[in-house]
C-alpha cells in the first residue's frame, strides 16, 4: 500500500464531506428567504384587510358628517320658511327640504352598508392579527432553527478542515501542489476509483497496462483522461473507514 495515495484518498473523502456541508450552509439563506417571503405574503394580506377596514371607517365618518351637514341644512331651510312672502318661495323650500331628506336617506343607507362592512372587516382583521402573531413566532422559530443548524454545519466544516490539514501535512509538497490544482480545476474531485478498468469519475477506460500497474500498487498513477489520481478499491488498504478519519 502506498501511504501517500492513502492520504490522498483520505483528503478526498474529507473534501466530499466538506462539499456536502458547504451546500448545506449555502442552502440556509435560501430557506430563510422562503419562510420570510411566506410571512411577507401573509402580512401583506393582513395589511390589505386593515387598510380596507380603516378606509371603511373613514368613509363612514365622512358619511356621518355629510348627514349632519344636510340635517343642519334642513334646519336652516325650515328657519327661512317664516320669512318667505310668497307661496312659490314656500313650495321651493319644501321641495329643497324633501330633496335633502332623500339625500340623507341615501347616505344613511350607504352608512349602514359601511357599518356592516366595517363589522365584517373588523372580524377579519382581528383574526388575521392573531394569525399574524402566530406566523411571526413561527418565522422566528424557524429562522433560529436554521441559523442554529447553519452554525453547527460551520462548526463541523471547521472540524473537517482541521482533519484535512493533518492529512495535508503528511503529503509530499509536490502531491499537495498537484492535488490543489486538481481540486480547483476538476470540480473538487482530485482522486478517483477505478473499477473494471474504468475511471469512476470521468467514466472512460484507462489503458489495460495502466490498470495492471494500478493493481500492482507500485506507484501513484493519474487518469490519462481527467488526470485525477487513481486507486483500485480492490486493495483493502485504500478502503478508508469513517472512524479512521475521526482519529487522524
């Protein structure tokens, strides 16, 4: 067994674990954004109902003021009746009063409709306020949970990086340089297993002679196609167990 190749395999396994954690960390902001958007949608509905309720209150108040103004107008018209000198003027005042009363009746109907609308919207707003409070609490709980999970992932990520550093210190400088290049250029995969003469990453056949050399385990070889370091899982020494990584 080549100890340097085993170290490369350990490094790759740790890198794979890190990549999974990194994706998990990157996923947290998206998930937080989703629950915030869900809350914002609910909050927007509440604010819309509240604004509608406030507008209905304003409209009712305006109608009540209009009715009061019209009633004052009737009172003024009645006070003028004692001053009129002709029947024509008297009839004109009576018609004016009748028209104002009709206007008042119409506005009272509208005010009643507004009152019914206000009561219905008031119930909706009250229910939505309770739901909004529950949604806000749920949002905060979910956000805290996600942030806690993210912190745990980052803590685990730091731990894995520490293990990688231990492995890195065991590698020869030239292998460190070559593996760093491969990790950067080959999507984070610098080491590949070979089964039945096929590289399990690029899925291309390696030359038969190279596969024989790989099985002999005499030197560290690279895939002629993707240039990743190769190993044959048939050598038990390259089957790295999880507990081994934790004890580095």
